[in-house]
């Protein structure tokens, strides 16, 4: 099972969402390891097209890696995989199992993140027991085609409406991350801005530095 202390100490500054179709390394483990070396503070395993067994086996390998590095592992969508591999939590979209139902299954010590694109969704997610919100999409992105646009102003309004951490997501990179300054958010979630770069560790270091300056400076 996951360790309860991780939940209260989670660092949302630079949150990596995996996509094996974009990575420049031979294995997902290499990509994640390099990203953590560069400053990624949370890893979300996203395997939309994997069979359950392959998803589970990948999750177990990443769980060993992230546990050794003291970085939380979040599983996208799949409560069963999260429980089976001993992950720290799950991330749920608006069409996934409701947060309240997930909380009843997972218990109080699991991290639960919920995607939100409106103030109403954000407030409801917090009321249902979410620990953090993934808000976006801030920009058009090739990694997800069913996203809804969120402006920096709306992002600020969502952050002001809740007391839990808010992470912006959707096409964020080193060139546009500055647009999120003064929104009050706790960090950014990225995919291609790290995974598709020739030097994953260096890309993560650059984004981590900019995120620290913008959100915690």
C-alpha cells in the first residue's frame, strides 16, 4: 500500500504525465528516471492503450523506481492498477469514476486528483474529497484531443475557489509557462515538454527552475 506521509508532503511544482509514444529514451523507466533527476516531483502513469496486465507490470516497475526516489506515483484512471501496484494515488477525469466513489474505495491515505475545466467542477471535486486538481487545457495539445480550453483568468478563478492544490496542464512548455504567473497555482503538469526532448533531464531542470521562480518565488 502507499505511504500516508506522501500525501501531505506532495510537491506539485513539476508534475510529469507519461506518454510512451513521445519519449526519446528506449524505455519508460529511463525517461522517468531522467525526469526525476531533472526535478519532476510527481509522476503520473498514463497508459490509455495498454492491456491491464501490461499496465500493471509497467506500474510495478515504475513504483519501485519512484519509491526509491521518494516521488509519488499516480495512476491515470485505473483504481485497480493503483491498488494492485501500491501506487500513491489516482487521477480521474470528468468521465471516470466519481471522486466520492473512488475515495470510498481507496480510503483517506490515497492521493486523488481530478481534472477540472470550470469553477463548478473544481468546487465539486474538492467537496467530493479530491486532494488536488489538474486544470486545463491551457493550450492545444496533441497528447489529448478531447480537452476544453482554459484561460489564465479562469485558472486564477478556479484557484481562488478552492483550497486544495491546483496544477495547470495542456501544452505547457518553457516558452509559454510565463503566462501562468500570478495565477496562484501550485505547479504545472507536462508531457512532451519533457519526454520528447533530446535531453530529458535538462528539459526538466529548465522547467523546474522556471516553475519555482513563477509559483514559489
